[in-house]
């Protein structure tokens, strides 16, 4: 039963707090505009990376958030959690004081509002849209908007964005609302602040970094001379500074790390912009920790990259990582070989020493809209409730997380169909079955990693976060809903 979602009654709480607890961080910038338009036609990056952005490569804020520094950052994050929990407790007491007011309790309109089940309204609206009952759908959308707000409690916030998705599906304005939510102009410094706040609120990112980095370190030794890490999806490269930092305690000389990044092209005239900047940042961190490092990037759809493109050498220890983002691979069931299956088959052909996969556990891949809507509502209810329990309602980074990182994926599942639906998360059990079919073999969860993760979560985070393991997967969840699955595999001997 621990894998069954537990949403609760999803009833409206009218209290809200619009205070802003965000902070402005300063950053240094470097300028280099030596960029050729012809570069956009080249898939593989040159050895000398050209930077053409005003964003910083590295500064003190990057070091504070991304490096371990003797675990000092954990203590600072814990202090920040206590401050925010006090702020939320004080706000909750204010709401309870209002609720205990006899006049408010006797107010008829208050009794009506506090009993509205927004979840039922959203589901009924989705059913009306699925059968083309537009008059009823419009009436329900108008009703839901009365009880939704981007600044309210978690259910009001979720309803605010979900009703936008329903209206976009109804009116055919899906592209317009989706592009408003995607964080196209968010700088890497702004993203760093959001990343930090999400790490304070949730153990998901910290667990991801520890699981991946420690698994890599467990699979190389002081006798290892060359390591080739093939990384599908770079995620701003925030994982790797702490990885290089581990070699400060390495016995002997660190191995030569060769990293090949496989990333989809960015839209616009500069499809390689992100990977160029990330490459410079990783080179800087590797150099500061005296780690021999070579970086290349292939800008292409994942399924189009062949084993020969990776130029794997016989004397390298090959490790493949895919940390989330696999849900962006399309999966049209009508095709015998979907991009997801091609991707996994290519990993089997690579024959890495270990394949590290972190999956976003979302059952949102149904082709039937009403089922997909209910699954998305259940999944994102957990995320919004988790943020509501760990971050103040007026926190600026929380607003950005909800609007620009959670909701684009949800809106894509709600308002789009066919090839336009680029977010297709599926459960870790579905991924498990896919990998078995592709000729991969699951490895057991490392007992020490599991123990460390459990201790980390229990010591520093909300009691409702849970860590379990199932059939080779280390699972991290909130109130019975599994949010992420962490797992390792190898190619079968065929």
C-alpha cells in the first residue's frame, strides 16, 4: 500500500501569505562573443569551448551551493529550514486564530467556501472536455477560478494552474500557455537560487547527486587510469562540482575523467549555448581539484546517437548516467522501436560497467486523456503539498518552482496530444520492464548508499519523506507517493 497515492480530501484553505522571502544574489560575469553562426550546424563540440554568454562560469554562490565543503552547507540549509518552519508555524497560528473567531464560523459564505472540493471539480471538468460538453466545461472552469490562487495554499495553487491547462485544451491555446510557463529567460544564477531552495525543501536533488556520484566512485579504484562518463542530459551540470571535489581525499593521483554529454539542441540560433557554458564550468572545477578532465558534447536527440559516435576506447572504464529527463523521450506505442527502446538498446550496446538511471515516477503516459489527467492531478498534488509543508507561501523561489518547473510538464500532459506531448513520465516499474526487454540486468541497491540516504532524509527533512527499496530501486517519496526512483544496471552477457 505504500505505493498507492494518498491525496487527502483536497479541500480549500483560504489562508494565504504573500510575503517575499527571496534574496538577491550578486554574480560576476565574463564576456566572450567569439561565436560563429556556423557552429549551430555542427553536432560535436570542439575541444576548445567558445563562450558567448554574459552569465558567470563560477562564483562564490556556485561554490556554496554545489560543493560539499565538509558538509558545512548541510548545517546552513538546516538553519534555513528551521527559520522557514517557524515562519510557516506563525502563519498557521494566524489562520487558526481567524478560524476560531465565532463571527467567521457563523458566516454562511465562509462555510460554503471551506467545503468546496476542488479536486472533484477539476476531474468533472476534464470529463466534460473529453466528451466535448463545452458549456459544462466553461461553467466549471469559471467556478474553479473562484477557489484558485497562485499565492494560496497548495490546493488553491494547483487548481490555479490545472484550470489554465483545462481551459487551454478547451480553447486551443495550448502553445500560448505552455510557452509562458517554460523558463526561457531564467539565467543560470537565478536557476542556482531556485535549485538551492528546492534542495532545502526536498531531499530529491541531494539524494540524486549523492546516489550518482557515490555509485560512480564505487565503480572505480585507485588503479583506474581512465574513466569515460557518458551523460544523457546535463541538468545544468550541477552534479559534477561535488564529484570532482571527492578526489581531494583520493589515494594517489585521480584518474583521467573523460566526459561525453548528450544533450538535445536548444531552440533558436544557438543550439549549443547551454552545453558550452556547462563545459567551461566543469573544466574550471576539475582544474581547481587537480582532476585530469576532457569534455565533449554531442548535441542531438538521444535516440540518434550511435555507439560509434561516442569513440569509446578499450582502456576506459565506461559509466553511463541518465539523471531524470528520460521522460522527455517520446514513446509512441504504435512504433515497434520507440525512442525510449532505442535509447536503452544503445546503452546495452555500449556495455558500460554500470548504468545509473534516476526516473521521475509519474504514471502520466496514458493515451486516454481522463486517465492521464487524474494521474497528473495525483502526482502534482504530492509536489504542491510537499512544497506547502516545507516552504513559506510567499517564498519567491517556491513560486518559480511551481510555475516554471512543475507546471510546464503538467500542462503538457493536460493540454497536448500526440507528438506535441513531450512530457511522458511513467512509473519506475514500467522503466524496469523496458530495461529487461532491452537486455539490461538490474543490480541490487548498495546497502551503504541506502543507509546514508535514509539517515540524510530522516535527520534533515520533513518526517513525511520516505525512503524504501523495491527490486533494485531506491525509492524516494512523500506521504506514500513515490516521486523518484534511483537504480543501477549492467548489460546482460549475450
